[in-house]
C-alpha cells in the first residue's frame, strides 16, 4: 500500500509552494477546510472530480503529521 504522504507535493511553481495534492492546484488547506466545514468525502469528490479518495486521506495524514511535535513552547 502506498504511503499517503507521497500524494502531498511541495512545488514553488504551484500555489506559491503551499502543500498541494499531486502537483495539482488543490492546496491541502482547501481540503481540510472543506472537511472541517462538514463536507463529506463524497461531496468533495463530486465537487472536485480530479481528486481521488486517497487524496483526501493524504490531506488528513499530512495534518496529523504536522500536529505531532515533541515540544510546545509557550511565549509570553
């Protein structure tokens, strides 16, 4: 099985270097925003037919990876 994070690309030529899905103009943050607004996977895939189910999973995996930190530093 493919590592879902392999679907997330960073390319300075696309979306100002933001993380995108498979070098397409779909930023990870867009998919996360859609999910957090309550859209289902099916609704997103209907609205964005170039995306695949695995792309949405990759966005969630990317977000999960970003939240895994060893230390939080509180500043004043």
